[in-house]
C-alpha cells in the first residue's frame, strides 16, 4: 500500500476514509531470533511489491495531529489496498497497476493510486480520485537495491494532505531491519525519505517505508512538520492476500 506517497497514500487519503478511533502509540519492536534477512537478487526486485490483480493488503492506521498550541487529535482505523487492474507499460519492460484504497467496511473508494514497476524501480504514477499525476513519476525504490544507495526526485504532484504543488525528495535505502506486523515479525528493506515543499507553509516531512520480498509494503511511518502543526501517521500490515504471479 512514499515522500513515499502510499501515504501519500495517501495516508492523507486514509486519514479520511478509515474512520476515527483513539489508539496511538510508539512503535517498539519485540525481540525475536532466526528471521531470514530480507534481500533481493537482480531481476527479482518486483517481488518487493507484487502487483497481481486481486492482491490485497490490509493495514492498521494510526494518526496524531499536534496543533501549535499543543492540542492533540488522534485517529485510527483499518484501510484496505486492492490491486484492481494490471497492464504492460509503454516500454514493455514492466507493468502498471491500479490500486483502490478504502476503509475496511466502506462501500466507497477513498483513493485510487497508479503504480509502475519497471527495470529501473518501483514508481508511483498518480494518486487521488482525480488521478493527479506525479510528474515525473515518483520513485519509491530503485534497482538494483543496494544498502546506502541514495536517489532523488523533484517534480509536481499531491503535496501535504490534498494540495497540488512541487516538492523535492531525497531517498536512502537502508540496511534490512526486522519489523513487527500483526502476522508476525519479518525482515524488510527500509527506504528513508526526506521531503521539502516549494510551498513553505507545508513545511517538510520525513518518512520510512519497509518492503518485504514476496509480501510488499509491511510498515510505513511519516512525520510532517509545518506552521500549522505536527502530523504523525503510520501503517502496519494486519493481513494480506498476495500472489507473486498470475
């Protein structure tokens, strides 16, 4: 399910469609042993986000907004990402998938995201019900996957919670880490992202997305700071239905 715009996601989108709750908290991993370290060999990188029609990821979402005066608002819920269609990309070296996002029991779709996997990496092409494009495509992770590798992006797309504007992004692929999910503990490849916005009132954000080979995105966290306050958002994998091939 980065500025990894899953949230971007519209995590902004999920903040709306997931409903309200009162639970929050800080992520504290539990000790465990014997988990294979996440890795992907050249040519197998698409396993980091299996885009097959019907694949589905269900996430627990938590968000906390802290206003400049210290007042806090928290929300939580469950959101579902479902791959609805997949087609070849224009260059024939990958595929394009459309993913619908909605609250667990919601009838209406809350967000639509279009993703592309090709020989260069995993990219987000557009987001929102209005199909707002990222120009150029927004990279989530690039290939080959190498610890310490950095990559940047500058362009236009959805920024903040709903505005359209320009931003700059710097990403770093970090060493594999073990991550807790509702289905157990997994090793995953994290990508750290720092985003600055052309519109100064939007401030900046820092996020981390965790890719588990053969599973997809298993955790996402973003912290945004601006004159209007501080927003912390997180997704944790609750359950999944994933095929790696048709």
